[in-house]
């Protein structure tokens, strides 16, 4: 038995994956030589690569995914003041993107299998003020896309997806990106493919793409005239360079994350009340998040306790997404955003989840260490003391 932390250096969730530095420097040098620093050939090339990966006709690169969600709402004609049905179990960027442009997020409960919108609950929330439905593919697993498509079509509503986690994942063998009216990816530093900061709106609808392109650039259309209101959501060439270099490794990263996922499953197998969240059978998943669920009744410990034990050993797990958005300011004080309460399945799921480190900086040895800490935590009921290390 030892008292030392199992890891001397902290292990983080979402530590950036970094591609080939030499190629990155070359691309940035080229941009400097051209003196073309924003919305240039590198952004164009990134858009082509992203559209190809998503299997969509169009990709519109942006400075981040939050503003891409706003473009998606605006470009699909969601009117100011409208309600948008969103899951509460998501990163707070999802409702904030809407709230910030005068739309009202109305929180929906989740389907626990996918951790996405429960279509039956969404249906109950549709009313005269509803302007759109925005699904989230939480942890890269597609939400119930078919049921939501049917629901949105039946009510004549735009269907949008926050696919910030889901680049490279598939639904019924088709890549995420081409569903609904538009989908949005994030290339933030902590996402598995990154452009320092960045995002993209993808769509098959040429009108949505055209409007989003103009709105991204102060409402300036193809013929350089102002045709609508707009914002500045443009991506820089330096970001596009990083995104292109990062995208070259997408298959290698998915392979590594998939291997990590299997190692975690093996390392935690047989522990009562502990399960590793998976993907739909037969689908490709990017596994960029490694999320376990801790069922307190069966495990005898709460996710909070396991989180604290991991932290003592320098494993900085994250309780994604706890608390749920409807429990956070400003939404917790605005009943119009979450009637009817409670959202029991979202709240229960948020109590159970814990995201663990994965990605290119995590290998077999680290995973073995993290699993031993969790095993110890469950087997001892998180009693005072420490699991053994080998040093
Ligand atoms: C990261 C994230 C966003 C926001 O992405 P940015 O590029 O940082 O603006 C939105 N939704 C979800 C689910 C995310 O995880």
C-alpha cells in the first residue's frame, strides 16, 4: 500500500492532439508568404475535407462551433423569439448559442441509451412558439435521428444537430453531418480534431450554405453586396492550417481511441455498477470521449467519490455533463426554458457519468493505472487510504 499518487504528472481529459508540426509550420509560412491570413485557400481546403468526411455537399468553416450553431439557426430561418427544443444533458454552449441571439432554449429529457433527445418528450414540447429542434450527438453517439427527423417533418420545423463530438461517427452507416437541415462540428483545442479554435456548419441544402456563408461574413453575399444581417464568424488561415494537419490523423486517432475504449472495458470488466458507455452496434464511433457510468446502488460509491479519488492520484476526470443545463444559471431561474420539470432521466444520467482521459497521449500503462484506481475505489467503498502503486 502506498500513499503516493499513482501518477506523478496529471492526466487530463481533452488534452489536445497535435499533428505534424513541420507540416503546420509550412502551411502557416505559405499563408504568410501569400499575405492572405483569413478566409483563404487553406480555409477552402479545410471545407472540402470536412464536407468529404461528413458526406455533405457543403461545409462552412467558422471561428468556433458556438457561432456556427447561431448561423445554423439563422440560416434555416428560425425567427428571433422562437423556442428551440434542446437536450439539457449537453455542454452549456448548446443553449447559450441560442440564448445569445434571442432564442429560447426549451429543455428536453434524454433517451438514456444514446444520451440524446428523447423524441417522445420532444413531441410533448412542440407548441406554437417552437421554431426548431436541436439534437446533440453527446459523446459522439448519434441521438435518435430518424425519430427526430420524422417529428420535425411532421411539424414543418428545421432540425439541427450539434455534432461537436461526432465528426467521423456514423448513423446507419452514413457519416454524421448530413442529417437534418444542418449539423455543426467543433474544432476547439480539446476536441479530437482541432484548429486551435474553430468549427464548421455542414449541410446538403445549397440555400442554407449560401446564407450561412454570407452571414459568416457580415452578411456579404457572393457578389460582394450586403444581402442580410450577419456577424463575423470567419476562420483564420492559421486555424485552417492546424485543422488540415489535424484532419490528416483522423483515422489514426479514431483507431487509438477505439483501442483505448477496449482497454478501459477490459480494465473495468466485472466491477459491479461500473459500465463504459458504448456506441450503437455496427456503427463507426470516434470514441473521442471515454465515459463511464457509476450506478451508486450497485457500485456502493457515487461518481463524485470516484472523481475525488482519481483526483488525489492526478487523474483529472470530468463530470460531463453535470449539472444539467436546466440546473445552471441563467436557465435555473427561467421556468419558460424547462417546463415541465423535472427532467428525471437527464438528472439521473448526470449523476452517473464520469469522463476519463483518452486520446493520443493516453496508452496502455495509463489506462491500467486509471482502472486500478477505480477498482480500488469501488472495492474499498472509497474508504480513506490509497490504492497501491508500483513505486
Ligand atoms: C465544445 C462544444 C461546443 C462548442 O464548441 P466551440 O467550438 O468551443 O464553440 C458546443 N456543443 C458541444 C456539445 C460541445 O462539446
